């Protein structure tokens, strides 16, 4: 399956995708990014200067799209070595190594071992993408790990992608928006 950057500096860039990945369809990603851009209260746009955390990153499409749209840094987390290899390849081809940090780790290990202060993220990231394998019911646990390690603050917006028929309840967060496309639901959260 071909995955391309939709907009911004790297528009049209083709991403290397791991064979086992379930990439989000481009039209769904476009709709999500339109929703996020609509939240912008500056002429520069929603992503300008933001720090992003892309968990269960796969090809890194979410984080790479934000960098294309003006984000200042993206952190990528995936436990599959093949996914991490593809993210490294995409970052290198796009020549954005200085604005990308890639971790090969399970989300619980990442949350326990990689505290945000080590990476000069003292007040949490601006935006978190959580797109775990459908049906795994690990979003709440992942949010707990990320909160306890300082990646999430009161200002962080969290985007979850789930199977629309099997959504997970999330305690301690309130839903600020949601959109359903086919069997995919995006939900936006805040603490």
C-alpha cells in the first residue's frame, strides 16, 4: 500500500511502510488533519512549532505529516524493529534527522524508561498520536505510562485511532471531538 505525505513541505513524499502495518487511509488522515487545523488559533496553523509524540508509529506517517506541516520535533515509538527501520529510512530520505527521535520500545517500557525531561520536554508534548493494533485495548494503559513519565500535560491533545465498533473507555480524560470514517474512529482527548 502506498502512503504519501498529504500536505506541507514534503507533500507527495512516498513513505516506506512495514509489511505488517495497517496504514491509515490518506483520506482519513486528511480529514483528521483538517479537524486539527480547524483548532488552530494562529495564522501559522495548528502544527507550527509543535512537539509531537507518535506511538505505535508503524511507518511514522502521523508524525512525519506533522513535520511536513511545520512541527518542530517528532518522537516516534514502535516496538517492531521492521517499523523502526522504516521510520529511520523515511526520516533519512526526508533529511529531517535533527527534528526526529525514534525509539524501539514497547509503550510500557518507553513510559517507564524514557522520561520526557531527558529530551527537554519539560511540560509534555503538544500532540500525541495513539494508533495501537485494533482490538488490543491498551490505550488507557498507554496514557497512564505517558502521563507518569511526563509526556502528557494538561495542554496535550491526544488523538486515538480505533476500530469504530470496539472503542475503549478512557478514564481521566475528556473527549473534545470524534470523527468516524468507515470502521475507523478518531477521538481527540484532553486531561
